[in-house]
C-alpha cells in the first residue's frame, strides 16, 4: 500500500535501487536519541491539570562542534511532551522569556478559539498566558508550536515545538510505555552556517528553509536502542517545509496505526509513507534481536522538487535491536471507529484554492473573516493546490474526514481523522468536517498552508463558528510588535 498521489506514475514506479540518489552528508549514528521529558503537572481539587511552559533562549549543541543559539520550552531547544486524558481539564501557564512576541498554538486540538494560541493570542516578551480547556477528542499525537503573525517559520525553526499526547480510556493494546516502547519522533531538517543554525537559509526559495541535516527530537545522527519486539514511533513532521517519504533502508514493512487525529480504523501495512509539515503518523515497527535498520526519507525520482525540494536521501534514525527483546502486543486488526461524516447532510460547501494569484481568500488579514461556519453543521471543503508549488492544508479546531483525494477515494492511510493534508499540484481534496462547539462569531480560527514560509507570507485565512443567524462582530487585531 502506498500513499498514491494522483497522476504521478513516476511516483508509483520509483525504486529503491535508483543509483542516482545519494545520501546527504555522512550520517554517523553516534548519539542516543533524546527523549523529551514528560512535562510535570499538578492536578488541583477541581481536577484541573496544570502544566508550566517557559519559552526561553539558550544554546544547543546540534552536532556542529559548538553550541548554536536556539529557543526552547523549559530548556534551550524544543519542549517537554505534554500528556492528558480525554475528559480532563487542562491549563497551561506559559511565560514568554524570549525577546519577541510569540504565541503557543495547540495543533490538532479541539478547543475554543480564544484558547487556540493562534495570531490572536500574542504573548509579549515577559508576559504570561494561561489557556484552559477540556480535552474532548480521541487519543492522538498532537503538537504545540508558536503561531505569531508573520513570524511562525522563524519561531518554530529556532526550536519552539513539542508534542502533546492525548490518551483515551478505551484505547486498544499497542506499545504505550513512553520512552520504553513508545517514542516521540519529532523530525526537523536544519541548515547551518558554519556551526550556527541558519534561519536565513531558504530566504530566496519559495518553499522556505530546506536543511541538509535532519534532527530527531533535536538529536543529530541519532540511534535508538530498542528493547522490545515492536516499537511505536509517534512521528511528527515538525519541519518548516520538507515533505518526507519515510521508509527503512531494508524496505521493511511497518504498520501505520494512527494519523493526525488519532487511531486509524485499521492498521495499514506499508513500507513508505509521505508526511508533509505539521502532519503526524504513528507507526509500529517490528525489530529482531541484534539487528539495525535506518529510517530514511527519499523523494520520488523526477518529482524531487515538487515534494521535498531535494533529490537526495536523508538518513534519519537508526534503530538498534537489543540481543534480547521483551514481548510486545500484536497490532490489533481493528483500532478505532472510522470517521462518520460521509452520509451527513452538507450544510455548506466551500471551495478553497491555495497558491499564486488563484488564492481565493486573499492574503491573510487578521481583521477579515473569510468563512462563517454554522454551529452543528457539516461542511464540505474542496481544497485545491492551484499553482506549481508544494502546499498542504491545515485547519484549526476540527479534525476532518477525507472524502476524495486527488480524483479518487482516499488511500487507507488517510481513512482516519486528519487536520493537515498534502495537496498535490493541480489537485483537489474533498474534506468534510463538523463544527460542534465553541460558537463565537467574533473569535476566529485559522486555516492555512503549513509550509511555514507560505503561512507567514499570507497563505492563510480565518473562519468563525457562529450560531445560526449570528452576525460576525468586529475582530480585534492584537499587537504583534511588543
Ligand atoms: Cu500547526 Cu495553524 O498550525
Ligand atoms: Cu504552501
């Protein structure tokens, strides 16, 4: 099973034996993979689970001999993994200790727009922000990152990102011990200027930054000592622009068990998976005693620039099986209920086109509401990639069901809930979502391309969820210069 992109036969026919593909640099897997700590939290008498996140500047050794200036949450680079269970109330006390206005957005989270952490919730240097909401969605691998107006690419690139894992009481048996057989895998490519993280790289290319060094959880050249028969890798594409096609060097099959919004209806066995910026996938990989295998990304022949901006293979992470492995559960044949919006009555159909002069929602404007959705209705959004560039599509607040993908039914890996999706050039994807909560006609959520340079350049729009008949109020535009 491959994630077939409509129309590209070269993509399907691509072969691992292609001799023209070389590995970028010499990746020596010499450092143990860093595992972000689970964030500490306290639960008060009312049951509210509270986390603390401090944005701070520091310096980090990213494999270039000397430390480079970076940003992180509760540390110098990246952030801890937040974890909460469905039904819980959570609160996050955020302090901004960097010298620029930023925000913290909960990517994939269903929550009120005022808690969303988009460009309407800026946190000035030295200021605090404490959003609070109730977790009301299935178990999933979400993530958090800044979303300041026009500056998202820089803030994420410098290191402000982390995972937010949601649990659910009735999850099926999968490897689930954090840091033992269940691992966060935040994949980010970086460019360097000497030993310095280069955030001016890509300034003159439309996709933005594409780096030749891949970090996983901030670790260059990482290896992971595997001690169980199967490992669950919660893969986040936390890169600014790169689309990865993940496979192992020995082309071994693995099971994709979850996408952005949680578990798939059934595991999908594959040996390669495309993931664009912002997307997540959970995969379960079998490992035999004593063996080594390398997670790599290779773009399809001929289509390199269309997807990844580079024709080279990237070595990402080496898995090293211990001589003795503990037993792991077999991946269940069914995982979670499938999305169920296909037969809904559609209250509105939106056509959104991304790219060039064909962008039909204009350049992002914090004061303008592009789409007014009605509470308790199901909508169809037809999203088209209208130019020759790489684009994907992300919507805040809701998870969507993919009804059609590039002219056909969605491939099995897109059969679950999604919040971010790659849109091939010239193609349309038909998405369906339902707006069930948090009506507030003057409080916008975002939708946008998740190539962060495109987002910063204005390939983003705003929608509100309104009660039937409710008028859109004036949108307060926050100050981002602080
Ligand atoms: Cu991951 Cu609007 O962002
Ligand atoms: Cu784009």
